């Protein structure tokens, strides 16, 4: 990587991203709900979560989950990595006491007709080796040190691949 900034030439299909492990606490869950303005009680009230939802504790909400995926991706790419598209499917909840572990793999690389460098990722979030969320993401990365995907606007920004 060039000075903490990933360049397209640094990336290979099949490359594994470094794992990221995050310990989840009740505070983690509640702060995520507050930050996303999600006032639903299952994200801050343990009794409600257990009695009304039948879960073991409060749990991380969807926008907070998305934010963790974005963090994982941009920690890897560096500050000029620009998320173009993300899709994820939650299959289980994440609770206080869990350790979230993010795993990623490069599924594809290339440049579009405007010269923007793209990396396609497959990411999974596991707790105790069980997948709780699977994710696919498309992220723009610089093709050379002077390139910056954040400066692309209008027709120069094409996050969806051409058909």
C-alpha cells in the first residue's frame, strides 16, 4: 500500500482482507441506536428485547451493522476508498458479549470506461464462527497515487458496472 492508501494495482482477485474483531457491549449497541436515531426499544431496553422480542439481550440495528461494514472496508482501502455499492443480508442478531469478526475477500477488480478503479468484495460477519451477516460491496480505489475517487462527479462516477 502506498502511504496507507490502497491502489488498484495492490489488489489481486482472491486476496483475503485482514480480519477485524470487535467486542460488543451494551454501550456499543445503545450508542449505535442513538447515532442512527433508532428509538425502538429492542436496541436499548434489555427487558423489552427479552420479553417482547424473545431475544437474549438488546441487539445491533441495521444501520449500525452497515456502518461496521463501511468501517471494515475503508479501514482496508485507506481514506480515498469510496464506497459505490453495498448490499447485505442479516441472518442473525449481534448481542452484547459477542465478538464480531469481519472477513473479506476480493472477488473482482477493474476500471470502468472513465478510468475509475473498482474492487468487488465478498464480506462476512461472524460471531463464534457462525455467519450473522453476508455482504457484497463495490468500492472505488485510486488507480495511481494522484487519483482520488472522491473527486469524481456526474458521469465520471459510475458505481454500477456496465451491462
